[in-house]
């Protein structure tokens, strides 16, 4: 039996070696391709994770900036109310209105408070408009400044972390 196998091998030596070589090359090629595919998948998974991490950090920075601005809105409101106190003007207008109602006999005094009343109304309109516009301007400016600062700090932290790891973009 062993002699028959040896004879068969001797007769078909070349085709057996070629077939063995082809099978070996096919196996090695498939193994190499499989390794490269797994490396490609791993690299893509790490890149996706790094991008997701970067997006999550950016979103968190935006939320932190927004909460920082919201925490300061109360302080800004107090400062603007202190600087542009319109309650005094409203009180003076109310006093002129009650004085006009109580003393309508003297027409000369009635004319004088009307001009003052108009001036007080103009001052009240200007102060109210300035207060509203100033509030919007300050809150928006603070928001932009907060976002810029938080993004710069977040970027520095991200670069510092990326310096220690290789999984960053």
C-alpha cells in the first residue's frame, strides 16, 4: 500500500506540488487579507469613537457655556436695573398726574407740568429702550465670550489628552 502511494506521488509529482503551492498561496493570501481587513475595521472603529468623543466634548462645552451665561444673567439684570432705574421716573410721572388732578384751577401751573411730563415720558422711553437693548447686547456678548472661552479651554484639554493618547483624530 505504501509503495502504491510513493509510485502515485512520483508519477504526479509536479501537479501535486503545483496544487499544494496554489493552496498554500491561497491560504496565506486569505490570512493576510483577513488581517488587513481586521486592521481596517479596528482603525475605523477608533476613528469613529474619536469623532464621537470630540462631538460629545463639543456639545458638553456648549452646554457648560450656556449654563455659565445663565448663572450670570441674574447679576447682569441687577446691574442693569441699578444703572437704569426707571422706577424713579415712573414715580415722578405719577406725582405729576396726581398734582394735575388736585390743582386744575391754575392754568399756568398746568402747562408747566405738561412739558415736564412729556420730558419725563421721553426720558422713560429712552431709558426703557436703552435698558432692553443693553440687556440683549450684554447677554449676547457674554454668551459669545463664554462660548469662545469654553471652546478654547476645551480645545486645550483635548490637545493635552491627545498628546498622551494616539486614538485622537
